[in-house]
C-alpha cells in the first residue's frame, strides 16, 4: 500500500467525528471547539526500545501507545479530548492500518476523537501520540503538587500484573492471558480519574514506573513525606511479591492522595465506577521523600529492584 | 549527558512561560488556558528522510521542524499557541540541547510557548512537533475549501529559493547564503496569515510541495478550477526558472484566494506586514484541477519536474 492509499485507508477507518471536531484531517490543521482549559501530553514509543513487534501485534502497539498517553490525561482529572498521532513506518512494516485500528477502538470506548496525524518513513516503527483533555476550570484538575500532610494515599486496581506479563513474554514462557493482556492492553482510567478529581483528591499520578518511584514524584512536587505500607499493596494475582508489584511499573493505575474526610466519597466513586480502591499509605510533613515500610514499621529498601 | 540531565537542561533553556500556560512540563500533562477554538497540527521529520545532519546543524533541524509545523497554523489564520515536542535520540547524537534551543529562539519570536515534550532513545534522530493555534471563532479561520469562482490567486514572498538551496547543498556546491538560509531556516508566516485571514481571504495553504501541487489542494477541496500564470510567479533571485519555482517546494509561503473587491485590503496587509504579495492566477468554475499557463495561454505540463 502506498503512503497516500494508506492515509486514505486510515481516514476511512476513523469514521465520523464527534461534533466538537469542526475540521478533521485534510486541511492544514484540525479545528476543535474548546472548553476553558486544555490539558496536553505527548509521548513517543519506539520498536525495540518501548515495545517489541516480536511480542506485540500492531494493534497491541497502537492500543498501548494511545492508552499510556491517555493515562496522563486521566491522572489530571480532565475529560477526554483528541488524539493526534504521528507514525514512522519502516520499509518492511505492513501493519500500519491495524495499528491505527487498535487505537481507534480504544479511542472510541473513551470518547476520544482521533483528529489528526502524520505518516512518514524511517528506519524503525515509532509512534508519537499527542493527547488532549478538556476541563471547565484549572482548579478542577488535579496536580502532582497538591498532597497535604494528613492525607491518605490510595491506589486503584491491582499492581504488578503488567510487569509480570512482560517478564513471562520476554522469557518466552507461557503466561496467563490476564497478565499478558494487562501488559499489552492497559486501559486508561479516564472516567475514574474524572470522578476521583470531582470527589476531592488533592494529588494524582498514573503508575508508569511503579508505586515506589511514582509516589516519589507526588512527594517531591508536593514537598511532603509519603509513607507506603508494603503489606497493604494490592498485588495482582500471579505476581509473587509486593516488592515486585511496587517496582515493576507499566500498570497505569491511579495513585492519589485525599484528606481523610473524603475517604467515603472516594469509596463511593470506587463502587460507582467498578474500581477497586486500596488505602496503602499516609502523607506526613517532610521533604519530598517516600518511605516504604514493612509490617512492624521497618524501612524497606527497594533500590535493588530494577525498573523492568 | 544522561536523559534526566538533558531534560533538566532543556527545561532551563526554555525559561519562563507566558501566563496562558498554567502548568508546563513536570506534571502528568501541560495545562493551558483556552480560547474558543483550538487548531492543531502534528508533523514528524526523520534524519536521512526529511533532513540530513550532514548539511543541517542541530539548531537548523530544530528550527525547521518547528517552523514547518507552525506554517500549518499560519495557513489557517490562527493565532500562535503552544508547541509540544517529542525527540527520538540515537546513541551517538549530542546535539539535543542545541536542537531545542533552535526551536526555542523561533518560538519566542512568534509568541509560541514550548509547553511540553518527551525525550526517548531510538535508532535515528526524529522530531515530532505538535503545534496549536487559537482563534476566537471557527469562522475567522481560513480553510482549503473556501475558494470561489471569480477569486484572485495570490502568494506571499518569492518561490524556489529553498529548493535551489537544497539542490546546491546536496551537490556539495557553494551556495549563496540567502538560498541556504531559505532552506535551513524558513520563517513561518504567523502574523501574515492572521492578517490575511482578517482581510478576507477565502482559502489558504502553506507552500510545502510547490504552487503546482498545493494549488491543486485548494482546487480539489474547493471544487473549483485554479489557473496559474507561470510568467507571474515570483521567482526568487538565483533560481533559474519559473518551472523550478513552481515545483521545488519547501518555501512555506502562503498561497491564497480572495474576491477581487478585497484586493486592496490584501495589499494593505502586505504593506503593513512587510510582505511581498503577487497576484498569479484566477479561480474559475471547474472540477478540482489546476491549469498552469504560459504567456499566450498554452497549457504547461510540469509533471516532468519531480518534487525535490
């Protein structure tokens, strides 16, 4: 398929746009009706660096590239916006349309419009996704910097499954489908992020590097100490230890802080959205650090666990 | 320089943000105060495909990647917005900071904020730029589809200089600095595009592929015939022929249509913004085609001129 044919096929696959997209691909730029505040994130993934076509189908790659970008929008508590996708295609790759279809199916489930793109040639498959989210006001969004001493630390879902799935895939071992799917097809928590923001979380981040590292971002940006109880970590079935679950990363669950008086509101959000929420730590006064504690209170050093 | 050090150096180089950028890099996503309508374009360039580090400095590459993306915003008649930049760095490349500084200097001149980015490793230098522009209303923007029979065809600046500069660079010949600069450092016409939109142009496109091809986009999207008088093409000094100037591309001037009664308004814009405007054709009823005509009216076939 030539480049122009491919672009035509992609446009046909994307189908009609929601009404806020006034002009999609085909002009010099896309035109979209705005809300008051724009939230934007850009991410690139490269074959052989961030994923492998040996273990991921083109549709998996498209899904995951978009999902991980949308996870950043979820972590801001913004509503779904648009995706703009640039793909670098190596000469021998014929999965571009399948890749875009993997994105399209995910985008459609979350009300995200794929409103523009670029297709070019290059030495390796690389995908850059720019995603937008919209909000009515900047103070409805949730930043990394809002955690306060006294807040509780909560997390959605179960941790470590994606990392375990990747480890089994890389070892060539047979892996339970649930773990492999956790790795290949993470689901961005857009609706949950919006609901958590409305319920009063004070800071939030999506778990791309693991609780140990990502709680550090909240602690540093907020200027607080965050204490994590390792024994309370929600470890995914099939994952051998809380230590692995705290460091494996790639889970794309949401880690957040919230004042104790909002705990019930958060648990109602969890029930309404069908999300598991686990309370796994506390925010204390302090200088931008994370302390991981074993039952009994001893400090746990996770620095020997390399990020997968 | 490690990746984290590089990201820190880039942030330091970018300096303070305009007030509409509420949150820059450092959170899950950037947050920007919106106008009513968002205009967005995404473009990727790859070393060895779209440019060569043999003939372009890292700062040239950064400048041009951003300039060509912003040219799409100019062609919509939108005001300057933000740039989100993802860079794939090969192992042996140490020009990343210089590349970003080339972008920053251009962005600053046009009131564009570099509000977010990503830095990853990969096999070849590749830069994806997502640029936004803002408008108070969608009907103040200019689309490819608005040309009407009876309109005049106009173009800014002089054509063919960038293509000639590239040809000389590729041949290893000494080239006049003006032509080389036209190729390495095109200037996006953001202020001119805004002013042309306000003065009533009916369709507009930036010249990336040359008049012959880009007029075809206007003709096709508008459902009209566009006639171009080859003898009236504004050929850049040092360029040998109007045929070359019509097909070389990479000029990033603006090609537009306008009703005859707006001709004076356009010429006032030209005088005010210091832009040369040349009237080089007419819009007629017809089916989406471009006719290039020699003096005397004979049809000229430019299909033998390959896009450079």
